């Protein structure tokens, strides 16, 4: 928090990029409760981009999706979210696409039901039986690991399982994919030319890879998603990893991504 506040005092423009499947106003409210001085205009979330895309239906990612969706949801705001963007929920036998927001509930026809592995297997099997390659899946949070490193189900894991079962049309919105970076650049328009931009994050496969793919320098913070791999305390940012462990992690990441690497590495985001 101190580093962010110091940058704000220096007049640096900061945009929070989040793979949250919720609207950006919700993310801004959570940041404010944590003590950060951000409002919704400072935030871009994958959930907000999906909401806007489904509402307008003009972007290539969204325009050929029909009105009916089966929802893997967050469990609280899913019905309102779907209704407000002009879609309706439907069972997989009738849905035009699957909307993956979370893995806490499933919502087709009627009231939402708690998520379970059995419910997932049934829904994905039905979706894949409809057409060759299955009906499309739109992923409003492509994360496969929670930002705090906890082992809990994430929509990115669901998307990967759907693909492994034969799905041919899975559309991910958020880091490291282009749409969220395009939205950030649009939000920064009007703040002067010749801007120098850097992305700061703790996920190699989302923050660093996304920045690299979109022509942005990246600062990798060790005390986050990869803390266990690096042998450092989660979220503290005052302990540097052993150089050998850091090099091994970065080498594996480079091998997986065709040579991608962070521009800078910090123990944590501190001033």
C-alpha cells in the first residue's frame, strides 16, 4: 500500500488490472475498504469487459454468442449479472454458450445450485454432445491459481478441463489475453504522449506473460502466486528468494513460453 500511495503522490497514473469476474465497481469498493485511494475509473476487470462485451455484442469475442447461457458462477450476483447484460440462463441442452465466472454455483434453468464436480461433469458432457467441439465457453476469469496461492477451484481450471475433453471454442478474457490490455490503453488515452508503461504483478503466466505479449515491460514480485515455489513468505515482500530457486523458476517459465522473461524482479512491491 505504501508503494502505491507514494506513486500516486508523485502523480503517476495507476490502473488496476484484475482477472476478477465481477464488475469493476465491486473491485474498486474492495480496494477502498483495504485503504487504497482508487475509484472505478482506475480499475479494469475481465468481468467488466465480459459484461460490456455481452451487452454490446459487437466485438469479435462476443458478437456470435447467442442470448442463452449456462453459468458456472460466483454464487451471489450471477443472475443479476446475466440479466443486466441482456442474456438469459438456460440448461446446457438449450444454452448457446457457457459463461464461466466462478466455481461456486451452477445456474441453468431455475434457481442456482451449489457447484460440484458431478454437476460440472454432467454440464460439460452435455455441452460437448450438442455439436462437434462443444458449445462455446466464455471465461470471465482465466486464472488457474488464486492470487493468494490458495488451492481452490478457478474458472481457468474449468476452461482447461473443457479443452482437454475436446472443446474447440474457449474464449478467455483477462490477463494474459489482449482485450484487457487494449482496454487499459484506451483508458490511458488522453494522459499525454510518449508514456512509459510498466506492468507489476506476481503471476508469471498472467501478469508477466500478458505484459510481454502486449509490448509492456513487466516487474515480477516474488511474494505472491509463486511464493511457495520460491521459498519465500506469502505477501510479505521483504525476503529475497535464493538465486538458484528464482533462476530455476524463470528458466521453466521461459521454456514454456518461448523465452518470455520479466524485465525486472522484486522481492515485493515496496518503495
